[in-house]
């Protein structure tokens, strides 16, 4: 069955519309396929006004906004849930209870597409690795077209079914939530990249009474869907350390494992992006290019011309001799540590760090301990996570400034910095509370920096 037959005439509930992003793209695609849609979102009509305006001409969409209703999950042919819907969602449970299939858009795309799929996951580095592979293949893949999707801002994956064909390649950034859908469909990408595995999303995976170790097992189990259903002709590209860990947990894997080290990216190759972690990301990406058939000269050119990804340790401005970095996608303490080590100088302690946000129930002690080695000043944004570390940071860092909002944080950080210093926005916590998501957080920061007089 092709995708047009699969969706046409079906009664489909879409759980999550959002603002002018992936949800909107999915709804448009399904409406154009002739599905009978019910779109439900916890946001109100007023909050979703821009998205609703984009859908105003479609007559086969019903909206339930400002709430989810159990009755909307009891019948119909299909539920499509957004990434990050809680594991214990009563609405998903209601659908399952009534035998209504629950799917996700990236895995539905994977189910129907004829294109070659390259999937990238990991706790850190998946965005950089994904975009490096995509940009490189756009230049050098000769057998067809190249697309990007998955967990990429503003891009819905399902509509790529209209464009990507059997000779094409689709590069997918896949988080643990999206990979739940791959597990349900029992499919994995043809080429899988697993960058690393570190504590994250414990607030999602840990229920009352659960241990951190148990939550990490659940987290890894979702991540493992990137390779769990591969065939003998498929590739799993990982670091040597990850390869050992995966083979120990999954000894019956069929895919060909490519374990890479820094030696696979020649040490004299020049990178435009800072940090050893980015060298590791590009080593993995370069290995994908080799599997695809790119030449070594093409790989070297790709590595040395890659400029990085927006919001990931991105130098966005230099003002009055002060370098300003946007690292909004830093949502864990490990990310904060990596940022400090990548651009900081222990001898100078010249970083003014803006951090703080919502709690993810991850131990922050390693980050707290390293702050005084690199930071002259720490500016703390409000949030449930900030509340857990405030007093310890005050004891560790000589100058700690608390603020109520991002605008105040930027103002205080710039006042604290002097020529030769670095202002680093690396929150190390989740964005929820003050911001819609980390992308919104980064965009607000960048706008404030560009408007500095």
C-alpha cells in the first residue's frame, strides 16, 4: 500500500499542532492526502492563531484547542502523536485501550519512503553531525537528491514522501521520542549514527520511586531503535566506546558496525568549529560519507568548510572586544561543561556565563565544580532547575547575579564583561518556563545581542 492510499479517507487525530513548525506541516500534508482530520492541542485558539491562519482553507479539519478530550482518542483509524508526549499519557492509553493505532510522523515516513535513510541520534552532537552529513551530501552525492528531516526546526518529515524517491537520501536527526515510533514500526534507518549516550531527559523517563539507572535504561531502549531493526546490509556508525557498549547489550545485532576513532579524521585537517566534541561529531559524519561513497578529497573539503549549526556554541557577535556565543541547545550539565572547555581559558577565567532554566532531574555537581575554573561571573536565569543549584553556585563563584528575564541577563552579563572576555549563553537546563523551547530561547538571545548599542 502506498502512502496516498493509506491516508486517504482515514479518520485521523493529530495530537499537537504547534506554531508554524513540524505539526503544521504534518497537518497540511494529511489534509492534502484527503484524510478526515481532528487536530487537538493544549494551546488556545489565540496562541495558535498563525498556524490556524495557514490552515483556514482546508475544509476537512476539525480543531479542539485549549484541551485534549478523551473521547477524541476512542475511535477513528489513527492517532499521530507529537514527540515528547508523556509516557503515561492518559490520551495515548485511551487510544490503546480502544484499539486505535498510535503513530509518529518520522517513523511513518520511514515506513513508506523508498529513499535511503541516514539516521543520527545521541545525547549530544546529533544536530551537528546531521547537518554536516546533509550539507556534505548536498555537494557530493551524485545518484539522486538529498533531504533533511526528523528533529529539525520547522521541517516536517512526513511531507517528504511527496519528494524523496528510491535514488534519494534522507538524513534524519532523531531524538529518543521520535525513535519510539521506529520501535513501534520495527524499522531502523539503513545507516545509523549513535554519537554518545549521557544522562538526559530523566524528568521524562523517571516516575516516582524509579531509580536514575532504571530511567537511563528506558532512555537507552528508545535510542536503541535507531539500530535494533537493521539488516545485514545496514550500517551502524559509532565510537569505539559506544560500539563495545552496544554489542554487549545487543549481541545478536545484524548490522555492520563501523567503530571510528579520531584517527579516521586526520589530525591536520582544519575545523572551523571549536571543541574536541565537534571533532568527534565530524569523525562520525565523515565515516558516513565514506560508506555512501564520497572520495577522501570531498570528505576533507566538507570537514574544512563546515561552519556549524545555529545555536550550538555559535559565535554571533564581537562587541567592544567581547566575544558573544549562543549555545542555547545546551540543556544538560555535560553540554555546559563542553562549552566551557571548548572556548574557555583556565588561566584567564574570562567567561561571563548566562545559565539556568527548568529542572531535568540531572545531577549538576560536575558543572557546578568546574564553574570557578573558567567563569568570572555567572548570571542565573530563573527556573525550577536554577532553584536546585543557586546556593551551591553562589558558594563556588565569586560573582553571581540573579535576574528575572533574558533581557536583564544580557544587560548584566555585558556590564560584567570587559575587553578580552567571553559572554557565553549556555543554559545547561531545559528551556520551558520562560521560553517555548530552546529554539525560541536562542532566537530571543540572538535578537537581544544584535540590538545591543
